[in-house]
C-alpha cells in the first residue's frame, strides 16, 4: 500500500445482522459490548490504526486525539459513505463535513488526512481540495 504503511484492524460490520439472533439478543449484545467497542475503537484511533479499508494518517490520528474527537461507528460510516460518493464523482482530495467535524480525505488512498472539530472550523482555510461533501 505504498511507502507510507498504516496499520489496519477489522471493525464489526454493523450493516449485517447475525443469523439466528432475535431482536432481544441483539439488544443485549449491543448493550454489553457497546463500551468495549467504543474503548477498542478509541484505542485504535489513538494508535493511528484504521478500520475496513479506511486509513488514518498519523497526522489525523494525532489531531483526533488532540481535539478530543471520537471516530465512533456512525461517524465512521458517514466517512466511508462519503468516500464512496466522492469516488463516483471523481473527487481526489476532498473536504468532508459532518455534524461533528471536518475531515480532509485522500479519496484515492481511502485515507483521512486530518480532522478539525466543529468548534474550531471557523476561520480555517482548507487548501488543495477539489471537492466538498456535507454529510448529515
């Protein structure tokens, strides 16, 4: 994956429901493992490790940690969806804005380059981008 290797881990696929599980069983699993998932994700993000083919640059990992930004499951899915949309539209170096933060993303490399929280976005200048996507 190029000269700049980034470690990768797997993240549970939240879009698939395990076969044979009832809704009650799934709620119990979610309740029990929710804190474990958050802690694991937070640990991996702080170490610069990324999930499901989306890489996190060392710089982005540092910014997430410094700015107390949590790349939780819903935020991750927004970024993944944004990258897919941007690929279709030909985006390469893109600004993705969610309700939590703004991210500069290298679409071709599936890499989050940096992150800025909502409170610190004012008066920031984002350069060398070719596209912007607002995600709700």
